[in-house]
C-alpha cells in the first residue's frame, strides 16, 4: 500500500510518499513544492495542483493523508492553508482516492507513540521508521512523511472489510 | 462582458452571473450551491467544483470575481472559506479567466458608493442596478452579484490596453 502525505501551504507544500509492504515502510519520494509570491493565488494553486497530479501519476498512491490543522496562529495563515488543503482534497477526489485527515496529535501518536512529541522527535522517528537519513529536509517534507506513515499504520490496522451480506450467512 | 461573482464557503457558496453591454447591467443567473455536512470535505469541494464548471460552461464569463475576506471570525471559518476560495481560483485558472479579488469595502464602494454600506444597502443597490426584485435571495447570492457588478465596473473603467510599442510612436 502506498500513501501520499501532504503538509498543505500555498507558499510551501510538503509531500511525502511512503509504501508499506510486508510490514516494512519504504520512502519513495519526499520534498516541497514552492510557489512565488509574485504570482496570483490562482496561479500558485494551479501549480500546486499540477505538482500533485504528477506525484499521483508517478507513484499511484492508494491513499492520501492531509494533516488537519487546528492551531493556526491567525486567520490569514488559516486561509492560505485552507486553500492549499483544498487543492490536495480535490486532486484526491479526482482520482477517487480515500483521504485521511489526521490531527497533528494523531500523527505524532502514530510515529512517536506520543501525541505531544516535538518536531525533533517526529523527524528522528520518521528517519528511523524509514531507515533513511534526511539531511537538510524541510520540516514540511518531514511532516508530510509523518502523515503518510500514520495513514499507512491506520489503514493496516483496520480489519479487511467483509461484505455485510456475506457476513449475515455465517 | 460577463462576470461570474463568487461568495466562497464550503457549506454554502453563492454565485451571481452578470453581463455589462452598452453600459447596461443584466442579471443572467444567481443562486447558491449547498453541500452536505455528512460528506467529506473532498466530496464537498468536488461538488462545488462541478457546479462552478457548469456555470462557466453555461455562461462563458470573461472574468471571475472572488471576494477577498479579511475579517473572518475564527480560524475554522477562515479555513473553510479558504478551501472554497481555492476551488473558485482553480476553476478560473483552468479556464484562463482573469480573477478579480476585491475587498468587501471595494465591493460596497462599487455598488453603493460607500465602502461602509450595510448588507441591506448592498441588497437594495444590487436589485436597483440589475432592475430586478430578488425575493428570498440568499445573502450569499446577493454578495456574489455585488462582486460581479463591481468587477464589471472596474473592468469597464480601465482604458482599453494599448500596445506599448504602438504608443511610443504617438
């Protein structure tokens, strides 16, 4: 199973693509998409959309994880994050991909076992779980990877769905 | 010239389509798109996108006006508005339509001649300028019409662009 994690932002959008096969996590891709302040919001969002389309075409994720952000400092930031979040949700909808929207606490709980873990702990655990060293990786990319990992763990923990009608016969 | 005005919101998105020909405004369409809280944000945004695509296909607007909102009460509202705004901006970008992002004051100034006009004044002037009676129209639809009207006025007031090289010859 492959998950695309997204840390939304209009200026900088972090992404991380992780696979989980036979209980083993693997880093497939990670980075950030930056847009220029000299461009209009419409152009910037269209650029984010193009970048996400490319990532989906390249990695064929089974799920998308977009962190749900509650504690934005101010309404301007919240608006910018909401915009970028919408691009991620639309790209997922266009590909009929299920979307996980974990809270930051759920992500931290998933990768660190502690919902109150700090950024450094998250970065350490992401690298440990993926068996990689991320030198100079942007926080946004690390956060996106953490969301993808949490999403894969959650999906793997869910029992395989059983058709209700079939179940009634047993 | 035809403008599509949009009052963005994830739960309720207002729209208004207005034409300006020979100095005369005409109402072409107005209403709201409502999405259900029982659906995921991705589904809701995809529905808004589908509705906006239909409006563009039906009315072939030359410009899109999306009100720029500053005074959101809280970050949750700002996030929801930002999301819906992104859908409008993306639909505009996909059709290469120029986007006007007037502030609420600019919209009020354009339709009422007063940047501090209240909702009732805006509704009155929108109906007067369009020579229609909007009975039971949602505020969101009226606000979207006001944005469309302001956008048309602004576009009409701009001098027709003159090619700089040609100008240098005069």
